[in-house]
C-alpha cells in the first residue's frame, strides 16, 4: 500500500480525466486498484494532491459565491485534494452537514480534517447514505481545499469507501436513478444537481440594476438560516410536495430543514389592500394541463431575487408548472419583474424530478443558526 501515497507525478499510469458532466475527476480505477484494494495507509495521501480543473461554466461561477446560506469563495474550486483516513464523526445537521476524517497531517502527526457537505435534504435527493459513513469506516475523501491552507474546513466532493462505493456530497451522484411517472402535478418533486446548475446559471444572467449589485456585494444574508422566496426557493435541489384541490393548491417546500408552505388561491383575484408577506400572495388558474401562479405583495427582501440579490415591494412573479411528456418530471418556469432591482423581466426554467421516495425533514433537523455560522472559523485569514 505504500504506492498509494505517491503524488500523481510520481505514480506511473495515473490520470486526470473529465466525466460526461464536464467536471474533473480522479480516475476511479486508481482508487479501487491502489487505495481500496487493501488496508488503508493512514498517512495523508500525497499531502496535498492538487488537480487542476477546467474553466468554470457560468452556472458554476454563480454557484461559487452563494449557496446554502454562506459563500463558497473560501474554497478553491480549481483544485482538488485527496484525504485518506477513517471517519471520526459525521454531523448530520442543517444547513450543512460535516464529515470529520481522522488522518495524518503533512507534519506526520495525527490530524482531523473537517469537510463541509450540503444540506440534509439535498444529500438525500442525491442518494447519500448516512449509515455507510459510520465512525471508524475507512474512506478516501475528495475535496476542494480551503484557500486558508491546512487545518481549515474543506469542501467535500465525494467520499469513496472500501467497497468501491462513491458517496456524493457536492459532486453529483453518478448513479442512474429510474424515475416513475406521475399521475398529475400532485406529489413530491425535487430538482437534480444538473437542474440546480441550470437554475443558478439563469439567475447569474438576471439583468440587475446598479442598486441590486451594490446590495449583492455586501452579502447581507451570508451565513443565516433564512428561507428566501422564489425564485431561489424553487430551484434548490430539495424536496417539495404539491397538493391540489378545487379551491387551492398547496406547495410545501423543505428548505434545509425549514418548511415553507405556499397557498395558491385558485380562480380568484388578488384582494385589495393586501398585507405584504415574505412569499407574497398567490392566485392561480389552469391553462390546459399547465398550472399558472401569479404572485404579488412581496415584502422587500435582501435576498428576494436569490443569493443576496434584493427585491422590492414591486416584485411580481408568474410561475408555470406542467408535466413533461414522459410524466417523470415537472417543467418549472418563472418570470420575475422588479422595477427597482431588475432592468427588465427575467425568466428561468428548470425541471423537477418526480421523487415519491423522499420524505420531509423531521423537526430536529431544522436549520441551526450555530451550524450555519460554523464556516466562519475556517475563513481564510
């Protein structure tokens, strides 16, 4: 097993290759043959094995600054490190889970490396199995390093266990999931990782006014447990359930353990003198099989257009939801108007997978303000 700790340059035949999703990955055959084939070497694997990545796409650029309640800029997403060790602890918490791996540091001394993951619901949507990563489990953790160097949190891409199974964290699962057809829009849905990339890419193109960019630069909501309204609420790869009746449609969102319930009043008008609310007042109607939702009376919000981009009292949204032809997905489209923070209306579209297999988060998995602020100690100096 001594060969497993050689650097890429020293190890003959090792390669960096691109997967079909365009993201860089270390050759899995190397892991299985040289790392998982025998007992784990507890030394820090190659100390810091760095792998250069391709130029980030527009979606990834938007994804980097703001996601799941705090900035990702503290991590260098152009490089990867490999950490070999055993699971010390797995903190299954919201809005970010943390896997702590016992390894050996570059100084040869025992060390603990804390890796950040996604929110619980996001991880479940992508198929992460919590029970596979119990304390004492030998693992190889692939991560983006912290710009502050050794000893600070890293951003987990995925974790490989001795059986060769790759457990997804920020890196999308490579499993082929078979979706079942839905009978109607009623049911449970969740965007997949590709869908959230498309959503963030579209939001990155929103025509912001100078006033919006000035507020965004201050990142007022960074590191807070808040449930932003649509469009941000709708595009996250977390579970949501739609219940349809004659008079109303209820959409229940699970947002990192916090629950948002939107009521759409069907075939009704917006009443006069509405009291503004965080998620506005919604009315809806059917255009054939398409549900159309019109929402006004939003409270001004410092992240009302998503990712620390503010919205004003004049924000207005139109959403359209319809099943795809094969009925295994729902097509979601939203057009946003804001006379203060957008120079013109902006539209994004996304698909949600039919996911009757996912459950809501229990009360004890609500977003925790202390956990949300946990990243602060690992900010680069």
